[in-house]
């Protein structure tokens, strides 16, 4: 458990979803408040990430306590340091003990925009409802629910993934037996069999040190749904999403680049 610092408060305000509790070691030197001067956020007026600063007066009557931090509620207000038009208001509950300080964000205006990934949105176009729900669950701290939607997305799109792998195998003139196995799996087959064949068929450049991404992804998502806490699912969620993005992105762009290159060669 890390000792609470300005850096950790900044990361908490910027990254932690609503209603997720983060606990920190109480600082050796008592803080009088959770106040920090600046966070980094997207400004809708500047249309890019900008520093947002607390521009309120800290003099008498400002609301900043001078005594040691106690259990209660802290109010944050930041303005874009560039345009001064955009304001972010955040409310945090802190629970202070002799050993620790637990923080929970319970209010934020304006609401954070859901993170959109164009590569995944394009690939999961026919499963956009589940993808949007998974994204919304992550944004609001529902880790187990997000894992359930991600697992459903992989189950629903395993054939599309296998098609990408099939195209890669055909283009590289790899083992024909795998092509036959993939064709068979398009019929009724258990998910475990689809994953097994897909794992064997994935190109070696997507299997670093023998760590097969698709099988590991599905395993972690299944374990998350059945055994992990919301906090553990959230802690792993960014890695899960990045692994899915890398796998889909590499297979999809490899096929597109090969097609473009073939067209260019044909025009020589």
C-alpha cells in the first residue's frame, strides 16, 4: 500500500471510475486536505488534453481546512488553464484511520466521455451493443460486468478472428491442416475447441515466448467472471483491452497491408 501523495491523488482523480474505493497508507506528515493544484484532462473547447488547475482562492473562507484531514467529503474544482472556459467538478469521500486513507469518487461533472477505440469498434461493429456496454461498465467501475461482456464479445466474434487467421495462413502458405480445422470449426463446435484451434493457428509473431494471447484472454475473462472481485477485474481491464486490440489490430492491418501491397505490385 503506497503512502498518499499529490501524485497519487492526481492519478486517482484522473483515472479512477466512480464508486471505486482506493486505499492508501496515511502520510507520515499529516495533510490538512486532499487539495492538489492541477490534473490533466481533455478540454472540449481546446479539443485536446490540457492542464486543469484549481483557481479558487485558498485564503480565509475558501473551504480548505487547516486542521488534520478527517473523514468526510472533499470538493474539487478545476478550470482549463488554456481557455478558462471548461470546468471540472469532482466530489470525493475520504475515510481516515490511524493507518490509512480510503478514497471514493462519488460525483463528477461533466461526466467523462466513454473511451472509444476505432480499431475495436470497426471489428466489433456487429457486436457494438456489447462493446458499448463493456466500455460503459469499465468507465463506471463495474469490472465483473465488463469482463462478462468482453467474454461474450470474444465468443460472438471467434469466427471473425478465425477468418483473419485463415487469411494470414493462406497468404503465408502455412500448414493446410489448420485451414481444414478452421473450416470444421465454423460448424457447431464447443468454444473450447474453437479456442484450441485458434491458438494453434495464430501466427508465431503473435505468440511471444509461447504465451498465446487468445487462450490466455479467454481464460482470464472466464476466471474474472467467476472468481475475481470488481477491483481485480478493473485492475486487469486495461491489459485485457490492449491485448484484444493488439491481436485484432495486428491480424486486421496485416491483411489490409498485404492487400494494398499486392495492388501496388500489380500496378508496376
